[in-house]
């Protein structure tokens, strides 16, 4: 891990920011702010993706029991807590960073902000402009409007949000800091023989099985979402580390090349912006399932997806939509912009390319997804 990181995204989890309690730990936030300030003093650009707004809302409304808040079903109580807590959370951040003469910039995002290509570029330009003027972007999902009733608006957790932000700004490193030390061979809370895995070269199905279930009582994400985030960000060319945020000077030590937590090295070269947007999957529609031969051709690199290798088409999508591509074992292996809508794709699945016009009565190309519009995971 002897790399020089110039731009990092630091994701700070609820369990870390509350130190496992029912309220924000201002001293912990101050300690993390001091680390960020130290990195910035060396010329490193930092973006913080934060959780904690809902915990801050519980504190401000004097609702000490997380289970009590979770039991409220008479109103969108999660959004109420986020609305109350977001300003309180930012006040604490502002106070912590003001001591280091750092101006913070609140940035709230939703799935809708990132699923549209133009909005995606606008968000990217804003974050990069904030870095240029020396402000510290502090990003959170806009839980106040990201409700389930608004279709497809909710990203779901700040682990995945941090990966989307890392891809958005071409980060060199994504540091996911929480109250867990990394990925273990088993749940260390239940199995005393569990061992920390220092490096994961690829997030395989076997690795995903190690993630187990839910996270801490105070957060939304668990190890499952952290692995999802690691897979997404590393595929976009960003190194990812999952580490214990309460480790002394953890960010400084990571920047110095020290092995802490679990490292997920970037699985490919830096992906250009358009393909990063495709990779995010936020604008994805439907599903394409391909056979083993087609999967091998895609994985080998430089190959387009032809209709002959398609086994099944699921869901609805239009020509020009971004569609995830799965192998016949259910593993998502790629995402691409399709040349055909779902009805046409279903009609030509398994068909040789020279028969497309005969089957459909028209043709938009020999490929279902051209290699220039394809990102392999």
C-alpha cells in the first residue's frame, strides 16, 4: 500500500461518530477533524461522507432509545429525525473544523441527483469546485426527501454513497471508518477464532458470504453494504480500506502506507467519467442474463455483448438505457448501455447478429451492448 494518495474520501459511520452511544461524540469528531486538517496541510484533498444525522436528531429531540424511534410508524419519523439532526450535525462539524481554519460545505445528495447524467456532472463539478476553493465538502444523503414513497430516490446507506462519491470525484482512496476493524473470516463478536483479512483482491461471492447480516444498532449499513461499496469503488479505480475509526491517527497512518484494517485494491485502471456514471448503477433498468461463453468473452476484455450470448431478459428497459449484466450464476459482471429495448432484446436473445434484421424487421447494430458502452466489473 505504498502509494501516494492525492484525493481521498473518508466515510464516517454512525457507530464511530457516537462512540457506540445514543448521541454524537464531539470529542471523537474533533479528533477526526484534526486528522483531516493534517492531511490537508500536506496537500491532500479530502471529502467527508458522514452518517449521524438521525442520531443527532434523536439527541436533539431527547429520544434516547433507538428502538423507540424505530417503532414510530405513524409518520416518516426517520425523515423527521434527519431534518432536526442535520443542522446539529453540521454545527458540530463546523465547530470542529473552525479550529483549523477550515470552511465546511454541506452537500446533500439523493439517488435522483446521481442517476441523471447532467445532474451527475453538476454534482461532480460542484464538489471539485469546493475542493478548488479550499472548502471541505461534507456529504450526506438527503434523508429528508429520500423517502420510499418517492420512487428510486433513496440510495439506502452512506457506505454506498461514499463509493458513489469516490467515483464521482476520481478519488485515489476511499477510507470507510466505523466501529469495526475490517473484514474477518467470521463474526469476531461471536467467534473468538475469527481473523482479520488484511487484503481482498476481489469481492467474490465467497467474500460476500463472510459479510453476515446487519450492522450496529445505531447505523443503517453493515459489512454487506461496506463490501458493496468496496466493490463499486475499486471497480472504478479507487483503493478502498475498511478500518476501525477509533484507531489513533488512522487517516494519517493510512496515508503513510501503514496496513490497517482490510484493503481492497483498485481492480482496474481509472475509469473515465461517463463509465463511472454507468458503473454506479443508479440509472440502471432491467437485467440481462448471459451464458458462460459470453461472460468469458466480456471478462477477457475488449469484447461487445452479442445477442447470441444472451440467455434471458428481465424487467423493462428502453434503447439507450443502462442495464446490468449478470452471468448464469447470478453474479453481476458488467453494466452497459443497450442498443435495443427489452422487447427487441427478448426477441433476439440467442440469435446470431446477422439474423437481427430478419427477426425484428429493423436493426440498430450487431451488438446488444457495444464494448465502448460497457464496463466490466
